[in-house]
C-alpha cells in the first residue's frame, strides 16, 4: 500500500488524523515512535532547520522535495508535505507534483499567496486572485494523473481578508478536485468554529502553540467535522526550548550533568535505527 493510499484509508476511518509537525527526519522518527499515524513536514520547521531563518519563501522546490524525500525514507507512516505556492507557473506546479510523488509523500498542500510567500501566522500576506489560485490547484490535480497523491487546497485569506473570503476560497478550491481544503492562519477558537460550520467535506485545521486554539482537543476538532489536524510547531518549539535550556545549564555549570533530561546514547541509537545497520555490517561487511 502506498503512503497516499494509507493516508486515504486513515481519513476514511473514524476520528481525526493527527499529524504532528516535524522540522527534520529525526523528529519525524520521534513522531512515528510516539504512535502517531502520520507526520506533517512543516515548511516553517524545514526552513528553520535548514537555514535558521523565518518561513518567508527562502527554500526552493529542490530543497523542499529533497527534505521530503529524506523524511519519507526515515519513517513508515505517511508524510504530508508543505509545497508552498508550487514554486512558479503551471509548468513548475506540474514538476512540483511529480517530484513530490517521486519523493513518496502521501499529500501536499498548495497555498494562494503571491510569492514570496510567508508563514500563515505572519502579517503582510498577499493573496493571488481566487480564480488564478483555483486554476493552479486544477493544474496540480491534473499533474498527479493516475497516482494517488492527495492534494490539499490551502488558503491564507483569513488573516489577510477575513473569514468570509477564506470560506469563499476554500469552497472554490473544493471545486477544483482538491481532496481536502485547509484554512490557515487560525488563531482563535471562534475562527475554528466558523470554518467548521461554513465548510462541508474533508478539511484540515492547524493548531499552533501559543494560540488559544490549543484548548481544543483532537476529539473536539473531530466533533466539529475536521478530517485532519496539524500540530505544526509543537515539536520544533519544544526542541529549541530544550536545547536552549541545556546550553544555558552547560555554560553556567561547566558540565551537562544535572541539566535537562536527555535521551541516553543508547536510546538515541535506537531512535536512528543503528541496530539495523550493525546487522547489515555483521552479515555482509568485510
């Protein structure tokens, strides 16, 4: 079963598909080890981990698809990947879809911002005309051909133009053949509720740490009718805080002893599957 078919089966099942965000492949392994059914390759996290910069459209299509390919190799669960705006015109979108299919991802989302894009939680978002973005999604749907990649139509209209425009765009993107729609930039519970009530059919919500929406449980979101939830930055923000705390302790104490809790060396080796490679070397090495 392909990753996309596996994800489609999860979406057809009861409840909501929970996909924590992973900025890199080792975090994706942690998501899998924790028992989650899918992982979200967040563009925010990918940009931070690769460049140490904000998510303002600095990563290229090649860098993002390479990042996705590494992640799908690291885990057996479906990977849902950020594909930004498609990285150019229709031909670029076509290539983007084919590259992500070859990378083995289960789903991608394409957004309706004018390049250079930025994280949906940031200010200064500029939108392309709705019919232009709908045509681009239709191009992506055609580009996947007989392959089973799931396509998510994302709109960033909420912070830029309000809830009514976000809903209008999401409904329009459903008409293109997109498998799910995603209103990004949500910060308040009332916005989650408004999207849930106004948009029928398969839809995605992103819960961002620091917003009041974290008070909603996965069961709450499932009851509202959402099919999938991203926790895009939970792992990233937790990891960077933990590293900062460990380094502060090391600088002050002159030793890592007594600092924040860590994986042991053996635990980390298990996480990155060292035993598999040792077995290969034992059986086939010189």
